[in-house]
C-alpha cells in the first residue's frame, strides 16, 4: 500500500467514485448472468471497463479501501433490479446513469475514462433498443389501451355522474363503456397492425428476383435502377449494382434478397402481430376502464365516488407515464406528470359539461 494522494475532500470523492464503479460493474455482471451469446459478452466487457475505472481510483487512494461508502441510491436500485429481474427497465435506467457521469469535468479522471462513460451510454442504449424492439408492438398497444381506458371511461363516468342520474345508471354506463371501448380497441389494433404488416410486405423485395442476377448484362446493369428506385443516387447505385453482379459471376453464389435489392426486411418484433397487439389492447383497455368504475361497484355514490375514481385514475396515469419514461430512457417524473395532466384535463372538461347538461335538464 502506498501513501494516499490528494486532500481529504479529494479522497472522499475518490472513495465515492470507487464505490459507484464497483456497484455498476456488479450491475452489468448481474445482467450478463441472465443473457447469452453476444449480449452476455458485451455486458461482461462493460463490467471489465468499470473494473479498470475502479483500479484508477483505488490507485489514487494508494490501495486504501478504508472508509469506502455505499454506492449512491440509484446504482444500488439498479443492482437490486438486475438481481431480481434483469429486464429492459434496468438497461433503460443504466442508460440514464451512464449519461450522468461526472468524469468529463473531474480533474482526477482521465480523458479515456470520460470517453469510456460516454461510449458506455451508447452501448447500453443499443442493448436497451434491442429490448424495446422486442416490446414495441405489444407494448405500444398495451400503453395506449390502458391510457385510453383510464381517460375515456373516467370522462364518461364523471360526465354522466355530473348530470345527477342515479348511481346504478353511472355504474352500468361505465361497464358499457368498458366493454364497447375494449372491443373497439382490440378490433382497431388488429386491423391497424395487420394493415401495417401487409404494407411492409408489399414493399419487401421479391425473393425470386435474385434468380435473374447471373444473367444480367454487366454493361447494361438494370439492377442499378432498383437501387435508384430505393433512394440511392445514380453513381452510388451503379457502383453497388456492378459490385453485386461481379460477385455473382465471380463467386457463383446467390446473394440474399436483401443483398440483391439493397433493402432491409422489416422488423417483425418492432411491428408486432395483429393478434398479440389486439389482445394487449383489449386487456389493458378493460383493466384501465375498470378503475373509474370501482367506487360505484362497491356502492359509493355522489361526490365521494367521483373523488375516489379521480384519485385512482390519477395514480394509474402516473404509473403508466413513469413506465413509458423508464423504457424510453427519459425522465419518469416528467412523463408521469404529463400523462396525469392530459388525462385529468380531458376528464375535467367532460365533468364540467356534465354539470352544465345536468343543470339544463334539471
């Protein structure tokens, strides 16, 4: 052990960095333990990089590990989530954590360490993007369905309730709105996703077109027209087409449809399937639409029922907004507040209109 460097404040900061680097390395190892293949290798490489940063701070401390604090609350939370779930949520949170690295402005951190942290953020962003693509189709339908169920049925229940009709009428109106909305959302989502997939399939390359490549005239290479139709400029299209035809003649191998036409096939995971999106939309709309009805199901009436329904829906809107924020790598608090403001704003307008109609009818 060598003599520690720096002032007491410096050493306290170095110990804090040391604790955070160890905790972040542990998070990546926990995530790696739940994955296989390339993703596992990438996560272990990130853990090794955090280990190099740990060694830097330990060297500045002269190998003295006494007084090293616990990691900050965010990193400890990440570690707990990684041990229990190892999910996309952890990667999204890790992406935000890497973006908050203080090394760029710390005089004791090397330029390589600051660069590492920035690149780590992009690596984690890429890993999180894979998970988002796997969730995208059904998750979009689920969030949209839940939010629509919460807002539309709360607005319906409050609007009808404000007119002064009996509580049973409000209850059955809410149940009818739940069923009608859930069925409509499910059917609409199925048609939407199926139409999207059919449009993408219509734009995909014809697999049989590659059979013509060996017989193409190299001097009058009409394959360049395909690339130009797909968006390449004439010079780039001609160069790429000549390369593809030359490869076919020289190697006598058939390129894949994507190689032949220069177009990536659409991502099935990102689009989702019509049935899964429809089921997600139906179930989440129904679960969201049930929440405003709960007070009336348990016999509550009048203003207490309205207030409780609003509070329950507000909590659910905050939860859905925060979830979207986490998965998108954005601020969960901002997304939650935005979701709450939009949802309750729409319900408030309907409630005021119901009061006005109730007064007019009365």
